[in-house]
C-alpha cells in the first residue's frame, strides 16, 4: 500500500518557515488560552479511554448541556482567532466525541478549504474510518505523576514513543521504564532524532541524554521503525514522525512501577525543529519503508555503523 500523494493535500508537512508556534494550542501565550483551558477541563471530566487490543476505546459521560457548553467555548475561541485552524480541528474532536459525526466532518472540510495541507485535518478526513483524534489518547502534562493505564500498557508492549493528549491536541511522549529513586529536579534532558537509512530500510533512532547534577551524563539509545502503514493509525511509526513534525515538541517520561520518576516537556530549538521536519519531509516524499521482519537487523546495522560522537545536542 503506497501512502497516497494527497496525504498532505499536495503539500509537505509544516516547514521551518511556518510562523505557527511549535506548541500550537498548547502555547501558554495563545490568545484563546482561557477558552482552551475551560474546554480541556470539561473534556478531562467527561472522556475516559482504555486500551482494547491495538486501539483505544473512548467513552463519554456527559449531558447535552456539557456538549453545548464546550462547543460554545470553542466557538468563542474561533471568533477570537479565526485563522487558527487547530481550533476548528479541536471543535471537530468535540463534535465527534458527542456523536455529531456529520458536523465533525463538515468542520474538517472548513479547515481544508482554508488550509488544504493541514496535517491532522487532512489525514483524519482521508482516513475517516481508522484515524483517531486527540480525545482518544491519555491526558498528559508536566503535572502528571503516574502513567495513565493506556500509557503503561503501551510501555509493557515496548511502545515507547506514544501519543498523548496535551489539552486539546496530540503530542508525542517518549516513555521509558527505569529503576531507582526519582531523578533530581535539576536533571537536564536533551534529545536528538536521527533518520538512519539502513540497507534494510529507514529507521528513526533517538537518543535521550540525561545530565544529572552529579556524575557523568548518560545516553539512552532507542529506535522507532518506519514500517509501511497498514492501519492508518496515529501510532504507526510513519505517522508518529509526521505528528512530531506537526507538533515538534514532546515529553520525556521515565517511569518506575507506574510512577513518573521524571516528566519533562521538551521544547526544542530551531535547529532541532528543522531536523525533525526535514526527516518527516523525506519520509513523506519517498516510498521507502522497513520490512517488519528486518527491524532487528536494521537496529543492529545502525548500532554497528553509527558514531554517537556525531550527535550534537541543542
């Protein structure tokens, strides 16, 4: 199955020249911050998710009044920021959650009229039956101290790069199990992403560097395979990379027995954002994937051939 050429509406993922904040709806300085906070608070109370097989199931416990209230709040936000298409996508998520599927799809259509290359709107519209929106993922922010059961379940299956819901949008989280006491609050974290073009197919390597107040820094090496998408799910490797380009910030969560020993939002610098979006653009413009049975071989090739001294953390 080839990724359709109109996946991004004929455009590549967001470029480094995009003036939109990399935090998008999670930007503390967003003009509609108060409305976004109110709407997310209602969602937090009304929406529950659990993992069923490879997908998350969502249940909504809310009245018609709750639905009307949160939609009204988002309408106010759209009035304040009529050019912010992410707000309309958030509204589509709410409409979908409350069973207003036709209205949700029509809202996506409005987004695509103004912004044909909008990643989330375009991909959701093109894969309506399989794509899952932000409300189908665990709520996460820097204040969370324990893994959501869905996050813990993914980690138990070695799915370390995950999608979480940051307010009313998706973001990535690198979730890794560790042992020992919680980390010092002064611990610094840096992450570097590398596209490895192995003889077996493309592989995304990522390196998490921990700089603690005492002792030598440590580096964790891990991999995200770029298999050919079959489910058209946001949790597939190809789409995780595209999500990272769309919202190029992420969380690093080091967990021990379900507790978040360290939970940090990483807001990268300009060079890192350019690197991430360059990788996503390469993957979007080629038809090159890693056969699943070659994952171990590709990882071994990369570890044998990649010089970690080349890493330049921003």
